[in-house]
């Protein structure tokens, strides 16, 4: 079977609770989004809204979208900026090693909210790049662990949206978060759906400060930043006192 067909046969389309579609990956034995929270709803509530609410105002924002997948985070960023008439210049960099998936996205059925973004989706699926006066998008093909160190820009927002730590641990280790920390601007915001202690330990040990996300209609995760935020902070020293066994994931356990 050609590579594309083999790959597609490993994926199944799933309709999530808000009516938007996602995929199930049998390679990772996991869905690309929470079926209960809804693909579009989860994207907006866990990543885009908290990031844009908390990030300091700037003329230009550089966003790291880990990883591109179906592109919901990238597309919802554009949707959100257009909806709220945010004219900030936005550069999005997004690693993704499944090139065949990106190429197939021109045929994916997205929610109606993305209807006006069809030309962007088509161009991304053909060239892995998009640019207009406000937005630039670059999909970095290959393994994120290999492509991330080559990024020269300082990142303002990270959507940490990899498959779960159990299924894709190398995108959740202390060494991985140390790599992200080096890429961050002084007031960068990282959003993630994970509230697992080993994940929080890895973020904290690599220098991030941790906070409970603002209340929303989805399962809570973690907000990480280099600066301070007016949110409830997560006291990792206290957590460690209460649970001395708590530890981060380490590259050496998975390589
Ligand atoms: C949970 S999905 C991303 C969901 C995405 N935000 C979306 O809207 O669909 C995780 C993605 O990470 C990609 N991936 C997994 N490990 C990777 C790696 N080491 N480097 C690059 N991409 C990776 C998978 O191919 C998959 O597309």
C-alpha cells in the first residue's frame, strides 16, 4: 500500500461533542483532541483564549504550536484574531513529522468557523507555508526534537499540545522543556491541557513558573510562564515536600 494510504488507514475521523471533527491515531492510540471537550472548543478554551488574555500586548507575537496535526490551534488563532479585530502581526512556527497528514488537510472537514480560512489550509497543505500581511505560518517538517533547536526567534506563546505524556513522552521531558525555555521571550506564556505531576515537575525544574488556568468549560490544565501572572500559582516546592517521590520524565528513560 502507498505510504499515504497506509497512514490514512491508521487514522479514523471522530465527531467530537461540539460537532467539530478530529482524528483518532492508531499509531499513538489516541485522539488528536478531547472528544468530550470538543475539538474547536478545546482549542479555544485551553490554548487560544488563555494565551491571548495573558500575553502582554506587543506589535508582533511569535507562536510555537506543538505540534501542527490538523492545525486547529494555528487556524483558531487566526479565527480568534479576525473575530476580535486583533491586528498584531503573528508568526506561527509549528513542528510536525507527519507530512502526509498535512498534505491531506485540504480535504479535511473543519468547523464552519474556519470556512474563510480555506485558502490558507489549501496553501499550507501544498507548501507547508503561508504568509499574508498579518500572519505567517511555517510548518517545520521532521521530528520536533530535531527542529526546535534551530528556531532563531524568541517565542511569546507556546501551545503545548502533543499527544499525551504516556503516548509521546519525549515531548514532555525535563530536557524537552529546557529546550523550550531557551526559546522563550521573558514574558512567554505556555498553555497545555496536562496537569500531570511529572509534566509540571519537568516544566518547573526547567525554570517555568506554573499557574492554574482561568476557569473555563473544559478540563483544567496548566499555564507556564517565565514571568508572573495574576492567576493562582502552583507551589511545586510544597508538592515535592508532600510527595518526595514526584519526578519529571527524563529523556534517558525513553531513548
Ligand atoms: C495531539 S496531535 C496535535 C493536535 C493539533 N494541535 C491539532 O489541532 O490537530 C499531535 C501531533 O504531533 C505529531 N507528532 C508527534 N510526535 C512528534 C514529533 N516528535 N515531532 C513532530 N511531530 C510530532 C503527530 O503527528 C500529531 O500530528
